[in-house]
C-alpha cells in the first residue's frame, strides 16, 4: 500500500514555488517592504547598504518556499545524502548567484530601475564571505552548488569564521594583512538558530565504570565546554526548485559572563570564558597547503566536526532512527584531513553515548566516511602530537589507539609479522615525536580514498600511501576536480554565455559537455569575430574594475597573461618573474626592439600565508619588477605588470574572463589538481602549463595544438632529485637566465639595494626545491611560441574557441556524478 502522505509541517511549504509574485510590481512591493520594515528607512533616505540588505532579503523570500519544501521532502523520504565536512567554504558573493538560481535577474533589474536604484551598484556593495584560503575551499563551494543543481541531498558543515581570509594590501610593495570584517555591514544570507545549539566538550580525563546493564565502559569526563550555534545558509540549485543547506557553526561560551566578577570591577576576568570560547570560531587560519600546528586549530576542527555529527545524529535524523542503518542514510565526506577527528568522534558517539559495542560501531563508521586528499607535499600531511591530542581529546586518543592496534594486528597477520611494514603503516608516528597521522587514520577508516586529478590519485597510490593501496585493494579512486559553470561562466562571463547560447541554444549550463557543439564554430569567421569581441569586452570591463579599485589600466590590445593563485614556492611565481625579467632585459639590452614583441600585460593575484617569509619576499619582488618595468620609457608600454592586491573570488570573476593566457606552471608532481586552470580554459584562455595535476587532462581534451606544454615530467623530476639537483649549474650554463638573475641580484628592482631580494636569489641559486631554474629554458621557449602564436589572431581565436568547446568535462556537475557513482551512491532524490 502507498504510504500515507504526511502532513505539511509548515504552512509555507504549501506555498507555490516562485512565490512571492514573480512580477516587477510584486518585486517592487516586496523590496520596499523590506526597506521600510526590515531596514527602517524610506527609499529616499536609504543608503546603498540599506538597499543591498533589503534586496538580499527580498531575493531570499523567493527561495524560502523551495528551501522549506526541500527540507520537508528530505524529512519525509529519508533519502541517502552527503554530509560534506569542510573547514573551508570560499563562497564568493551570494546575491548574483541567488538571482541566477531564481531566474529573477531581469525582474529585479527592472523593478529596481523603477525605484531609481542600480542593481550593479547593489551587487558591488556585497562583501564576499572569504571563509577559505584557495582551491580547497572554493572546491567545496562548487561542489555544494552542483549537488543542489543536481537535486542530490547534501548538507554542508563548516565553521562560521568571524574573520575570513585576511584582506591584503601592499605597503611599499610588501604584503600587509588586515582583518576581514565581512560581517560588519550585516549578514543578510544567514539564519542563526541559537535554540538548536550543540555542546562541544574538551579536555578532562577518561575513566572506566560499570554501566547499569553491568557492562564495563569508558567515559569521558570533560574539563570544559563551548556552545556551537548553527547558522544556516541557502544553497540554491540552478532554477530547479531545490535549495540545500550549508550549516556553519559559531562558538560561544556556555554561560553568559560572570555578573558577580563584573560587579566587583574585574571586567577582563568577567568575560574571560566568553573570549576564550569565542576565539574558536574567530578567524580562519590563513595557511594554504601547510597545516598550522596550533592547538586552536585542533580545537576548531573538533569543534565543528563534533557539533556537526551531534547535529546530524540527534537533530537531523528522526528520533526513532536505528543507527545501525546510518550508512544507508549518510556519507560524511572528509574534505582533506581537517575533519578527520570526526572518525573517533562518531565512534565515541556510537559507543559511549549510544551504547553500541565496538565492532558494530566500527563497521558502521567505516561505511560512513570517505576521504579526499588534496595534496602531495609531505609537509602538508597533517599530524597531531599525541601529547596535545591526549590533553584536548583524551577519549579520542584512546579510540585512535584501539583502531590502530586492531589495524596493525591485521597488517601483521597478513604480512607474517613484517615489523617494518607495521611501523610504516602505524597511525601513530614515533618520530620526531609521537603523533597521530591524520591521513592514515582517514585511510583506515574511510570506505574510499580519492585524489583530485588522475596524476594526483596515481601518485597518492604509488608514492604517498602504497602500503595502504596494497592492503586495501579497491579503496583508492580518482575524482578529477571541477568548477561550477553557473558562477564561473554564466555569472562571470555573461557576454560569452550569450554567445554560446546564441550558437547552441540553452541547456549547456547544466550539461556542460554540450559545449562540444561549439567545435564547428571555430571555423566560422563571424563567430570568431564575435568571440574576439567578447574577450575585448571583458578586458574593457576588467579595465574599469581595476581603474576604480587600484588605479591600474588594462589595454585591450595587449595579450593578457594571468597568474592568479596562492603564493607558494611549488606553484613557481618566481619562474613567471624570471620570464618577465628576461623579456625586459631583452629590450633594455637592445636585443629586441619593443615594436617587435607581442605587447603583454601580466596580471598577478596571490596571497601569501602571513608567516611564509620567502613567499612574502616573492610578492615584494613582483611589485618591484612591476614598478621598474611599467615606468621604463625604453619598454614603450609594451610590457606591463599589474598586481592588484587582495585577489579573491570577486576579482577572479572579472580577471578570468578577460585572460588570453593561463599560467599553470607548478613543478610536475606538486599541484594536486588546480581548479583555476579549468576556469581559464572554460573562459577561452589558452594554457601554458606543465605536465601536472589537471593540466594533463585539460591538454588531453583540448589537444596539444591548443595548449603550450613545457617542462620536466614527474619521473624526470624524481630522477633529477635522485641524481642531485644543482640549480646554479643552470644559472652558469644559460646566459639569459644568468642575466635575469643578475639583474635582480644587482638591485635593478630594489633601487640598487642588493640585500632586499638576496633571500629570493639565494634560494633559487642554492636550493630551488621546485626546480624553477631547471625548467627556465623550456618555459622561455614556450613563451616565445605564445608570443608568436598570439600574432596570428585567427589561429589563436580558433584555439581559444576549442578550449571552451572541449572543457565541458571540468564542470563540477561531472565531478559530483563521479563521487556519486564511485563513492557516495546517493542518487538525485527529488
Ligand atoms: C589544494 N590543496 C591543491 O593544492 C590544489 O591543487 C587543488 O586544486 C585544491 O586543493 C582542490 O582540490 C590544498 O589547498 C591543501 F590544503 F590540501 F593543501
């Protein structure tokens, strides 16, 4: 018999999708109501911020019925879903995306027009939530967008940092960090639910006791606790009536401040507990690719994971849910090792709180987690000292010890007591100090482990975790990263989107492989003209943004050569600098006439972790080179270096669509995937890149003729390390490299001061961990080919069109399909 239809739990759940009225007048009424009653201002006296907040809330109303309906149906069907656990979500601005998802953009534009308000100005008012560092956090944002668009049940869990990634400014060319107060002007997209807070405990000790059923159990007598307050955000699917949820936790003290102490006059002491607790969600660690081994960071990780698991088990699941069926209902996806403490936490919940026995709990836990690794750099593989973990989470340490003991017993059994192997595979490292290897814990516990591009997944199996690959056949898999075409094509590049739709019709935005249908247009002269006009248009748009933002100008006749990503030695911004200095030196030495080179504007965007000294020196160097090159009359304006500070998602949306050339020049074997590389290809830039990460898959798809490949291959890198790499020998044997480095060393970019860039020069000549000098010659040769190729406008445009047409694979919708098929088994629900 058909199950009885449950009653709607909320009146609004019955409201027709699309309410309130989707008409211009209906919108204007709602907007003015929000302005008057929400902001308490009249249209005539309202500020741009008032208008932005009122508009955001109005757009929210249009999503509300869908959100409530999604929640109701999920409660009704109990369909299996994904709980994405991520310490970072780099969301970008919300307004444009919400308008796109609801299909309201035109109505809003017209309605605001009637009120004398400019939509673009309101969009510019939004401060993006920068709750992530770079690729890892942006990937999480793309994934939740795709899951909503594909109607897959998903709840994203993370931290509501009060301060996101720092705001970068330059003072005399050096990076200076400022706090990112993204909440200061109001937070119209969030829904706080203090009544649904969870308690998270820390410290204390464990003890054995005899339970009422006569069973010997362990329990954790915690030392202190904080409250975790959920803030919900809508994650709207693209025009499909679905809205998923992102739930970010904020830390608060469990007790209000101590009034007695306050009245006694000791104000600091009165708020001490409050300050201490709130510090946990105060600020995003600005580290990218290296874990910052700080106690507060472990507190952050446990804080959000514990709150999320409790929330899911005790609040999201129905009261009578049989936890033995947990794997049929949820998969917790671990976005890197940051949330891996969730493994012992779920064990603790099942054993200590739900009184399950160990074996049952472990069987469930192993089906409920899957782990994505995002790096190959050994220094980025997170470990927590046993000392710290035992102090902060004593019960978890016990559980980890037992997981490890049982695991190593199995290893020893299978491999005849091979002690070397046992110690290699131990979750507990013994040197340099006893520490928990979080990636090993995740691998042992996870149903699946994946890397983020083909090469990365292969190296993960062969180099980083080979013993585990052997021990757990079938556990390792690959899912190549992807990016959401809604934000990075449709929103970022409306002109290209319109051109595409004119050519192949609608539908490509949710079925990106359909871009293939553009291929024949590469041969169509009129289409090529229009495509070029789109690029030029986007360069003029970037020019307007940079003039206003930084006082920079962009010439739309220049080849726009762009390197935007975190500043990291392995990404090799220095190699890019060596190319620029080489071009500059060719001109000032008279080797080439300015008129004979392809005019280029180089754009950099990059934040360095505040404690990463050499990365900050490299930023200083880029600015130093820019200041000299841009002002040297001999260059005749044919080379230009622009480094707008504070590169973020908002700026990316303007820079990427304008780019001609995408710089993806990491040392082979070091960039796990890259996702910027995909965004550029989809927006019609050609890539100059190494055989690394997802570059490899991009090149395979777009074709060798439409990609500038250079540099050592990963096995060649390994061989060169093994043989003994001597960077200075490249300096000695390549005169052009020598001239470039000498210019820097002699102070040509530091007012004659030879000391300023000595650390960078010294590092390159005597260490060069990432072999910039070994790849220099190949890079320069490839760049010379780029310059020549750009001069053939038609051929270049053909290649650019083919890049767009053949990059549909890099939609994050496809990534999600692969996660669903290979790891999650969570089909679209409704
Ligand atoms: C990054 N990893 C990788 O460095 C990128 O290559 C990759 O595209 C993104 O993840 C997304 O997968 C990290 O930021 C971290 F923290 F894992 F090192």
